[in-house]
C-alpha cells in the first residue's frame, strides 16, 4: 500500500443487518485498519462476538444513517429491503457495499445503479466468488478452452435448526435459485462473454413450512447468443440430499474444467460453498489411435481462503474501489445481468413459460 493511501483516514462504515453475512463483514471491518465501524444496525438484538460487542447499536437504520453520517453503508439485510436501503444510503452521500441480490427486481436494481452513478458513489455488490483466487483460476481455465460451452452448476443445502430457519426467512421474499444463483450465473456470464437470450426454469415446493407461492427447490436453464448453455440447481431444507450438493463443470469441444470438492464436505458448512480443493482440466484431443492424447491436469488449490478470509478480501476490494476511484461500470452491469437471468427463471417457474431476454 502506498504512503498516500496509508495517510488516508479510515472509511467510516455503518453496518446494517447482522445475520451470517453481516457479522462476517462487520468482523472484516473490525479487523482492517482501513475501516472504522461507526455503528451496527439490526431489527433484533443478535448475539455478537466479543470483537463487535462494544460498538454503538441501533434498531433504526434511518436514524443511525442521519446521526452517524457514514462514508459507507454495508447492507446485509434480506433482499426485499436492499433497494430501499441502498437508495437511502446514496441519498445520504454514502458509498455502498451490498449483499446479493442487489434488488428483488431488475427495475429497482437498475434504479440503484443509476443513482450511484448520478451521485458519483461506489456501489459494490457482494459477489464473493470474484475475490476467490481458485474461482478466478477456474474462470480463466474455462475461457482458455474456447466455446461454445455447456455449464453445470449447483448448490443444494441440507439445512436444519437455525440454518433452516434462516432459509425459511429468506424464502419470504427470495427463492433459492435467485438468492444463490446470481453467484454462479455471474460466473457463467464471465466465462461465455455472450449475451443471454432465453431462460427457462422449474421448481417445486417440498415443505409445508414455506408459503404456498414459494418453492424451495429450483432449476434454471439459460441459452446464450453464441449457442452456449448453462444450468443451475438450488434447493434448501431438511429434505435435501447431500449426494450432489456441489457440481461445478464447464464443458467445451476442447475438453472440460471441473471443480472437484473434498468428498467429506458438508452442504451445511459455509466454507464448503466456496472451496475448490482441486481444479481438474480434461483435454478432449485424441491421438492417431483414438485415445486421449493428454492426461487430465489436476491443480491442487492449497491454502485456500476460508469464508471469513474471503469477506476480508471482498472488503479490501471495497476500500480499493473507493480510494482508487475504480470504474465499477462492468461490475454493476454484470450484477444486473445475472439477476435478470435468475429472475427470468423464477418468472418461468411461476408462469410455466420460456422467458426471452431483450
């Protein structure tokens, strides 16, 4: 870090929402000298780790925003409040870090992006995989294969107790394929580099504990302009299978790139959602005898960052974006595109139709 950057005052941040991700991000701010937490905001009184217990606490976001006038707001609430809270922060002249999804519909997401641009404020959306060294390598190796691509990804989560309650709370406004899907659809879009043209989806409600108009298992299929295709699957709840909770494959005419996770990983372990363990590159070229000309390449991803370390890397990027005035145009555009695809799949499920994207 340059002397000039070291001389800058810490970014004063107001943390809103103290669930699993909010606490992780708050801990990252606490641990990084580049940030200063001015207050924590949550509707209820959560159990805080010792490192966060002495910060000012409020139940009222609007009042805390007006009182502390932070440089930045970290928004980690449920998705149905994201757009409203983001606009409040921007109108208070604060930069924003916001957990995904950016909003519950594309129009609100675009409105937040447009306001951030108009206010000349940084808007960083919590696409944590973009800061993971192994996932960045996965994208790079897939791009090197060349398309068209067939992409297969999922993240099913077997949940019970507190974790199932979190999932039920999330499903009051957002389905699993939207909440988690934006991460992996964003990865697909990065690999392909072509525009999505049509989306279909299917879903089923597997629990009487959730609303009759919500489903806790969903599957989306997306077709891109270059002919590439991708699917994403997500399910939450005590009934979900552990057999294949983690599938990450990219296939092209020239071979495939796969993330090979540890066999003993559990879908309930948040660290297991991002760990790659090994990246396997399969080469499709055959020799004169019709056999594979080259053996598979296995890249062991040692010393991968855990979930808390990833949150730290994510907030280092936020600091850099603000202090180095990074151009986040592509970042914001990509966030809207992945959200559009996942919401189109949700619409397809609800209307039993194929959605064509403009």
